[in-house]
C-alpha cells in the first residue's frame, strides 16, 4: 500500500464510521472530505461552543446540503445501527443540550429541564431552527432516520450556536438519528411531550407499504402515551391520500380530537410548519397544496 493509499484509508475509516460506503468517484471523495473536515471542526468547536467561552474570530460556516446527499427514503423496518437508551432515565441529554443540561442530570426527575417538543422526521431541520426562537425556553428535538441528513442538521445547529454565541441562541434545539417508529418510549416518559410535529412524512404510496406510514392506529396509541393531556399533534402533507389517512387514524383514536380550522389559523406553529419546513418551501415553489390537521390529546377517552 502506498503512503497515499494509507492516508486515504485512514480518512475512509472516519467516513465509514459515519455509515457511508465511500466510492471511487471524485464527487464522492469531495463530499467525504468535506464531511470529514466538518466533523473535525465540530470536535474542535464542541467544547468552545457548548461551554460558551468561544473567543475565536473564526466562525464556522453553515454546512452545505450538497455534501450530505443520501437516498430519499430509508426503510423504517430495516435494522439500522441505532443507539438508544434502555429507558428515558438512561438518556444522556447533556450531550445534546450541553449549555442547558448539566452533565449527568437526572432528566427523568420532575422539575429538571426535559425535551418537550419533537419534530418527527425532521429532514434538514428548517422547522427546528424556527421553533428554537419561537420557544426559547423549551427543549426541542428533531428525530431523523437518515444518517447523512442527521449529520447535516447537527452541523447546522453547531454552526448556528457558534454564530449566535453572544446571544446564547439555538442551545435549545438538537437532533438525534433515530427511528421514531421504533424507540420513542426509550427516550421519553409518559406525558413528557407537549407538541409532536409530523411535517411532510414519507407518503409510502403503495398499499402494501402503508404499514410503513408514521401515523397508524398502533403508533397513535404510543403518541397518546407520550403526549400530556392538552398536548398537540401537528400534521402537514402535500399528499391528499396521506392527509386523509392521518385524519382517519387520529380521529378514530379515543384520545385525540381534531382541532378546528379557526384554531389552526391562530396557531403560530401551523404558520411555521407551512412556511419554514424544507418540504413546505418546495411545495410552495411548485404551487402545490398543503393539507394541515392538528389534534389535541384528550384527558380521558371520548
Ligand atoms: C419528506 S421528508 C420531510 C422532512 C421535513 N419534515 C420537512 O418537512 O422538510 C421525511 C423525513 O422523515 C424521515 N423519516 C422517515 N421515516 C422516519 C422514521 N421512522 N424515523 C425518523 N425519521 C424518519 C426521512 O428520512 C425524511 O427525512
């Protein structure tokens, strides 16, 4: 092996450990190199950004989406290599919100700061970024199954935290690579959440794929368990059939009631999910329809 090859394979080690299979093309190489340099910067910056003592003038730039390309869909039934705690009290939230949660904080204890808002399938994180300033006192978490996309959001949040370090902004948002169809109760305890967002979920058009949809009767029960009474499920999609499917499954559930259009028109989060999600922007550019439905978690079954 030449020196060149040795140094290349050393680099590939890092890339592979992030779930990528590096290929021979120069574009792949460019993207892998870019991500590796972002990863290095991230390691260097983690302490300064997270501990809030950043004196450097060298501000990290926002990441570029083109370097984080990945297939559009990820099979939620595949065995992804995912890390998850055995229960909510075993989750180290300090890693995700270092400026707001002290190390080894018992976040399962009532009174400690806990994640309250989740964006399921957060994609490239547009909603998270807007929710961060709309709810500066709440901890907000994006969950995303695609590895490169979750890395993009992580890099985006780190850059934003550094760019806005003097004002202490964006410390309340974080992203986790996770399969939200499988492990939510491992992360959150009963009644912990006040809002769950399902923005432009994968439509899984074919009938035999409908079971992969993120809203089903079984999952609706899990969402009811995690949401506190009065908590809200937000849904938006540009696919009418999926909209009708989500409405049907959530309306049929004894612990959810659909909120009226007047409520939607007044709610700031509905505006945000219409205009600040990446998919919402795409639909806007193509003059497509956006179907919204919101549901309140009831105290008792109706
Ligand atoms: C069409 S995109 C929408 C992204 C974002 N919500 C938006 O509106 O711009 C759907 C996202 O959900 C993610 N996703 C699909 N199934 C998931 C699952 N089971 N757990 C977590 N994320 C999932 C996909 O990887 C994809 O990024």
